[in-house]
C-alpha cells in the first residue's frame, strides 16, 4: 500500500462527519502510518483552522479506501479551499496587478488591482510639476503617475533653449531665470569691427583685429603708415614713388613748390577790396577773391569783421538774403581728442582738426522718419536742376506734417531749434524757430561760393570751420528724391555732387540757415 498526502486546510465551515467507530479506526490507522512513515507531519492549528493531511489508501485493486464505510475514499482540492477563503481570482486580466495570493495555491489571488489604483495606493500621486521641477520616481505600472517633483535647474534652462556656452561667432545674451550661467546665444555684434575683409584691405588701409559674427568675419582697419613717404603740397616729383595712407596720397620725393604761375598773388597785386585766398607758398597765394559778407545779430552785414558787434553767420546769397550759421555744432572733447589722435598722422594739423570737428559735431545726424511729405518738392534723382525751392518753406512743411502725423524729422527739428551761442535772445529775429534746413538749390549756391566763405570764416575769431574738403562731408537738404523710398538729398561739399541720403550710409550734417 502507497501513501500520498497533500496539505489540507479545513475551516469551521467545512467538516467531515464520520461515525465514532470509524474515527477511532482512522485514528488508529493514522497513528500506525506515523509510526511506519517518518516523512509525514501533523501540525496543530486553532479550532477553526485544522490542517490535516489528505490521506489516500491505495489497495491492490487501485481503489481509494478511507476506513469504515467510505467507499472509494475522498480527495480535497486546494483551489476549492482558496475560493472558500475569498481567493476568487485565478490569475488577472492583462494590465491588472495580482493582490494577495492563496497559500495553498498561489495561482489564486484575492483581488486584481487597477494599475492607477495600485500606484496611488503606493504613494505615486504626482501627475505634473511646475518648472524648474520635473516628475521623479515613475510608478512601474503607470506612465502618468510619479512619486514626487524634483528641481532640475540645468534641464529647465536647456529645455527653454538656453546654453552654458555658445558656439564660435556667438555670445551669451539673456540669462536663464533658473540658472544665470545658462544664456541665450546671439550673433556677436562685433562692435567697432565695421569693415569687410575687402574694405579693411582697400587701398590706403591695413586690416587690424578680426571678429566672428555667426560666421561673418568683420574687421578693424587703420590707415597705412607709409613709412618713408610724406605729404607734398605740390605733389610728388617726377618719377616719385607713391603710397596711399587712407585717402591721402604720399610721395617719397616732393615736387618743388612755389610755382610762380600758380602762386602769384600778394598784397601788391590783390587790391580793390579783394582778399588773398587759397593755398600759399613763399608768401604768395594762388587766389585773390572778393570777400564774403558777415551777418551780425543786429541784422546788418559787412565784409569786415567788426569786434563791437556779434557775428552770427556768413552770407550765402546777398540777393536772397540768406546766411549760414557759423557755430552750429558742439562736440564732446574726449571724443574729439580720440578722433584727432587717430587722424593726425600724415595730414596737416589743420585738416585733422577740421575732420574731427566735423565727425564729432552734434549736427551730424540721420534725417529721421522717411516719408513722402505732402506739398514738399521732389528733386528727381536729387538733381540740383529741380525748381529752386525755399528751405524755410520746406522746413515749415516738414515740421507741420510731423506734428499732425506723430512723426519725428531729426534734421528739421535740429535746425528749427538752433540758436546762436550769443547775440540772439529768446523771441528775437535770429532765435530758435527762425532757422531752417536749406534746400538743395541753396546748398548749391553755398558750394559755388565756398572759397569766399572759407576766407570770410577766417576773419571771425569765434566762428567754427565749415568743412568743405573732407571726403565724408555732406550737408542735408530739405528736398527729397521722388523715388518709392523717399530718401532725402544731400550735397557733398568736396565733390560738388548730390546724392540720396540712405539710412545705412554715413549720416550727413545739418547746416542751419536763416533769412535776414
């Protein structure tokens, strides 16, 4: 006879009823089994949970005997026991988490738990965070539930497009609000590097430092030193070697000056109220011209400087009774000094001073808003052949249009607000409100008499030089081109040419004028 046993848990709800004699017989038989088979164990349990061995008596004919009158014996299934104790689920549907397993058969569980319920029950309750915090500790059974929010400043900055370092050609700009060492990257503006490679290497210049702006190389430049070469008042000698320093042509050998056919005027042959002018050599001048007129604050003019009066301008046209201001700009001394140090090499002191006074003057400005102003005369292609208009009338139209349209025209505002340094009290005929931006026609007249004007200015101690001989020199007019861009026209006092004043080019100057 072979004994096979399985562990069996009886509850108070499950009982086996046997006659007393049968029970005694079973006990006797069981005791005999314990004596003869040492691999069996009997475990004592509380009354309501009695754990016995399910015993099968296998006879020679293969039948099950359970003592007394229990034909065929009886077998108890652990799965049924699990169900009777509340372990009703045999396995869980896909996606669900098994709960507590039955000890008699672990394939039976008390419950199948929804993933979100399991996560929340185990402390995974966070679904979103506020920057710079991020979700941390993901629930193993959910893609949306986390344990907590953890601060990650570096990640927040990087996700927002900030970087801890910039690539070549860019520099840091705005700082990340979560970590200031992270910044946005912008193209390096390369302030002070104003030239392309071609411009930096142009005739008369040598390239200096270079700056990378998002792959575009920008340069500084300086005038070629031209060591061993010099500026010649009369040009170079025949066969002399040349060198350009900026816009100045220098020579290794100068031509003999004082060409008597050119320098022929002195006090002996320049009379009749005329004045010596132009270049001089050996005490003689190349020009003898009629002097211009000086305008005084009392509204009178004179070809002589009268120290007992206050000079406020030089006459542009005696017939039109128009004069130009003689102290129309101011400048910052430090800016001027820096300019002078950079430009004094290779040129005369006088030219360097004039050049820097012009470049640093407060009258240097861009025009302002570019609009087609109703009633303002156009000059096609900025030609001086356009109808001669009045700068005073033009300026009044510009200012009126600006006032009604909410626009600002810097050049017109500057001229209108100009007032001589002295001699013109508020409300007088020559105070602010009476000066204007000249028309293109009036600038042409001014240019035609520039030699006379130069010499007249030399008579006035307090006058500032009006620069005529600098290649960057240009004065704004109150006329504009009739192109679709409505650019204003300016006049170059060195070239005697007009052009459109583009916003991207060098700004010109405003030379206030007045009717007297």
